[in-house]
C-alpha cells in the first residue's frame, strides 16, 4: 500500500471512530429517555479505483422493537381506561359514604329511623319532632349532594374529553409534520433517528388517549390506525372534533344536548364494541359521562323514589288529600312516576311539616293536612311513619333489583353494588397497569445497555488510538523523506 493510501485509510478510520464515539455517547446519555431508539453505526469498506481505502460510514441504524412497542402502547391505553372508570367509582363511593359512617346515605337513613322511634315514644316533645324534621332534611340534602356530585363528575368528564381531543389533534399534526421531515431526509440520505425519536414520543402520547397501531410506510413514514379500525394518519392527518357544554345537568344525554365525537366531520361511536376509540382514557371519559354516571344517577333517583313512595302510601296519613304530596315531595309537588330522572335533586321535605318553610312540626304527629294541632300524646302517625320507613316492599323503580326490602337495605344494596364495581375496576386497573409496566420493562431491557455501550466505547478509543499511531507513523516517514 502506498503512503497516500495508508494515510487515507487511517484518516477514514479516525473519522469513523469519532462518529462511533458520538453515537455511543448519545446512547449512554439517552438510556432512560422515553422514545429513544438505540443507535448503531453501519460501516463498509471504502473502495477507490477498485482498491480498498479504509472504512466508510454508510448510515446509522435505529433499533426499535415495534411489535413490543405496539403491545406496550395498547397496554398503556387499557390501563388509562380502567383508571378513569376506577376513579369515578371511587369518587361515587366516597360521596355516598360507607355503611356505618354517620354522614353516609346509610347513616342518614339510620338517623331518621332513630328520630322517628324517639318521637313516637314522646310525641308531645317538640325537640324530638324537630329531630325528625332535621334528619329528614339531612337525608334529602344528602341525596341531592350525591346527585350534584354525579353531574359534576359528568361535567369534569366532558371537560376532559375536550382536553383529550385538543391534545390528540396537536399530536397527530406533529406526527404528520415529522413524517414529512423524515421523508425529506430519506430522499437526501440524512439521518432521521432524532426525528423518529420525537415521532415515537408523539405517538406514545396519542396511545395514552386512544389505542393505536403504527404501520410502516415507504421512505420512513408511518400510518396510524386505532385498534378499533379508525384511520388517524394515512398520508393526510385526520382531525377529531367535539363541542363541550360547560355544565351538565341530569337531563342531558349524548345525541341530545351533549356532543358526540366526529372524525373528519363524520360522527363515530364512542362506546360499545363497535367504537373505533374503544380503550384508552378518551373512551373512559365518554363512558363516565354517558354510561356510568347516568346509571349512578338512575340508582340514586330510585332510592329517592322509594323514599317518596313509602311516605305517600295510600292510607298512611288520612288528613292528606288524594292528590296531595306525602312527607317527601318533588320540589313541593306530588311525585309523577314519569319524572323519576333527577328526583334526588328535586326532593324536598313537605313544607307543611317543615318550620324552615313556614310549616308546623306538630303536623308530623297530627297529619300533613291537619288544620289544627291534635292530641299531643297521639303517636300513631309517627309510628306509621317509622313502619313505612322500615317496611319490606319491592322498589317501584325499574333500576333496582326485584325483591322486598326496607329503605335501609335498598340503600345498602346500592352502596354494596358501587363498592363491588369499584373493587372490580381497581383490580382490572391494577392488572392493566402491571401489564403495561412489564412491557415497558421489556422495552427498556431491549434498549440501551450502558455496560455494553461502555465496552464499545473502550474499543472505539483503542481503534482511534491505533489509527492515530498510523497517522503519526506516516507523518514520521514523510518527514524523514523530506529531510533526505
């Protein structure tokens, strides 16, 4: 080999090793960076006039196990969906309260039960009649608070949907831009690894909201399709649209006052097996707004209806007119079975027996329709009130399971159902999260191995030093020739 050829080979070695050191340093520095794909330099022998002249850097290969990444993304989506459901059920369980707590639904019913027993033992005691009115108002207020919180959860879910859609559209636009840049780099031979890292991060943010699959296309581009079959990116970038309402009340449902979801201007299903967004936090928020919260509202309204029906039973209070409301009213009026939805928020203690509304406490003892106070020692109606509260009767609402129960048992059944649903959701969320973490760990194991990279760096340093010695030897030879 000529001196010039030797020098050229050594210099190419120095250049290649310098580039290799840069890549290894980048791998080590980004070992824990989300979305980073380990780099590996690709080299080949350089030929000049059919004669080997050192080494040539062909490109940089970005390692990424796309099958594993895809599974991890789907697992992340599933975990987010289950957490959203679990969070709502935990919130509902807290506002209802657990049996045994004084301020829970069961505790309020028990307090009214106790107050009626005490009042029937001393019907002449105004303080005990006042206790009945207070506990009745507290029960009514608690049912209203539960209903209000359910609608607040729906409003929060609606706001979360808007935020998710905005984040989705921003991330999709970003992926589309990166697709274009990567395609341009592919045509010019420039390294697109950093752009691919950014694109993976953007897709990961999308997958947390909607489960997606990434599909390779030519020139380094990708397509994004949800696991439900909706195309988000296939060349052009799709846009999702949604209109928040600001404040949700119990009468608002999807398809009516509440906005659905559109993809490129076309409505798509937001729930059920046919939904293209099934799984992920977006579907979870829709499920809370349109399914879980509505079901919870129906159940608390069913308890409110049972309370109204018990104290408005025919023959319970003979002083009450035929169409007059019982002890508990629908915003002051007799309850209409066709207006069960939202009853828990409209429920009121009958004003005739409520001093706070201008009524008289003695009507709890003498009858809601009584014009004057009767015998102070007559406890019959108070005893009947108590019997109505504790009587075993089937609930009239279709949202409750059949079977005769007292109001306390009915409420306990509802609380038990919510707790069971929450425990199931917690278990599913825990499993989904564990699976996602396991896949993430597998992804990290297949990523940057810092020990291996440090060994590679030592080899690079040795190779660099060897090429540098060749350059020094060539320089010494040239200096010797020049000095002859």
